[in-house]
């Protein structure tokens, strides 16, 4: 199967710059994905790009990952209603170091023919001055097409407007494509659908500058059926760096995804064969699967992909240790998972004798005492897996597990371990 046919079958082609792309990719090519290090970690929405890149790699194509050491200092206006806060060079460098670790865990760096190359566009922009950039790059761009980009029109018509700094972003990304074509033989750029305007700018610039045809492909942004982005959750971004979100916490986020999105996400975010996904879909619609079965399949696949067998083992062990539904706590599993679980340490004299509802607030599990009281009244509060129905329940020494642990739970999916010292 051609890589384009494969991507289409997994709902991963939104738009292509040319109908000739499928035939062009019938032999191994070099392609690139750009990542701006605007945060300490990539999130789930960014991960989709790395997964698509890995799919290309599986078909024998060679990936180049462009880390935007310079473009992250400018800020991509795509899909933004407000200008991004400017980052310092120190912040960008810190982000790059962390993000490179995630990239290396997601792609195959062992197979010589398709071994990825990681480059930083600061390495060439730092060698240019503003005069040469305006003469050599700016002269090749026309204001009409630049102003016609949807992301630009939206911002210009908004109350916020757009700065010249942001407006120049498409020149930088356009030049990146041409530079990578010249230095690494890159002939295809991939990205999320919000990048199509920037990608076509690079295609046109390369044609003018080098007289060569290059290509672009964009995949759909990772969104829920209600239109919200999957990159973030109510608690914040779903980070893929385990220092920002432990394997257990990442696993738990996936378990909360709605049923309506699961089949599409299994196609896009995993390498599970499509016939197996089709069978899961059939069983789901026939009511043959247990609740959250599809979420567990996705959580298992993604957690293993990002954090390996050990990370998946830790996540599943911690999930079992924290699960509500029995009056017995798996104490050994709980102790073994402490480094993975959300944990807080409190002094014993601030816990023993305190009200359970006060502890829900002081531990940080809930944002207010009012919410803690409502949780109890709505039958969603648990202490050591036992439902709490008494608003005036006081924590006793006999409640401590192993003499120094408490398990607080808000509903069945949000828990916290309190260590007593």
C-alpha cells in the first residue's frame, strides 16, 4: 500500500498540494515536520505529527525534524486569536533540550536508511543579517498572497490585529523548506491543517528560488467530536514528557476520552491494524465491550509508545492501585506506585483530627471547601476507596494505611495519595 493510501485509510489526510504526491512517494523520499519549542513539552496534539512521521518512516521514507529555535522566538499566528507571549532565548533552549528527548522516543533512530535528522533553524538564521534576509528572501514574497492567508485575514480583521513580527512568520517557514531542500534533499513538508498556508508559501518560494517542485501534506488537527482540541484538557495540556505528566497521569487522561471519538483516535494515534479496529468498532456498537474498553486499548498503545513497556506497567499498576469499586486497597501496589502517582506530603498533626472535607481542600485535590462538601453530598467522595457520606467525618489514626498513607478520591477518576510524616 502506498503511504498516501495508508494515511487516507486512517483519516490522516486533510489536504495535499498536488494530486501527483501519491505517485511521487512510491519511492523513498525525505520529508520534514516543523516543531516550535514554545513549551517545555509537546502535548497530545503535537504527538499526532510525530506519529504521522513515524508512519512515513515505516514506509521507508526519511524524516527530518526541524526544531524552530528562531521561529519560536517569532510566534506562529496560525489558529491564534491573540499574539503569543514572546519567549526568551534561554526558555527556548531549555524547551529544545526536553523536546528532543520526546522526539527520540517516538521515532526509529536505529535503521540507517531512515534514520531521522534533527535540525534547528537557528543554525542558519543566526548566520544571516536582516539586510540579506530582506533582499534574498523577502523579495521573493508578494503581499497579495501573504495577506490572503486565512490565518492572516482573521487576525487583521480582529480587534487585536497582527504585528509585523507575526506577519513575517510565513517568510521564515517558507525559507526553512527551501533551505532543507537544498541541504538535505527534503521534498515534502507535513503538518497540521493550520499549517497549510505556511507550507504552500515554502512550496512557492522553493519553486521561484530553485526552480524545483516540492510538496505539502496536512493532516486534520486532533479535535473532539464537539470541536474542542485534544491538545488540552480541563486540567491543562496533555503533556507527553513524563516529567510534566507521569505515565499514570497520561494514562488517566486517555481513559477520560468520550466514546464518540475513540474509533477515530485509534485510527489516527495508533499503529493497530485497521481490521482489528473495525472489529472493535463492531463489538462496541453491538454492546459486547465493557465500559472504557476502547479507552484502555488507546491508553495502552499510546503509553507504551511514549514511555515503553516499563512506563505502561507503572501506569497500569498505579491505575489498579487507585481504582474505586472495592473496599480493599492494594497497599503493595499503592506503595510500589508512589513515584508515579499524584502525591502530597503533610504533617501528621495537620491530618489526624481534621475534617475529611477540609483535607480534600488542604491537600489540593479540590479547589474549595464548598466543592468538597458538595462532593460528599453528591456521593462522589472516597477515603481509602470507601465512600464518604458524613460531612463531619474526622480523620483518625486508624484510617492510615501502613501507618502513613491515605487515599483520597473525587469520583472514580481523580485521586491523590497523602503521605504522612
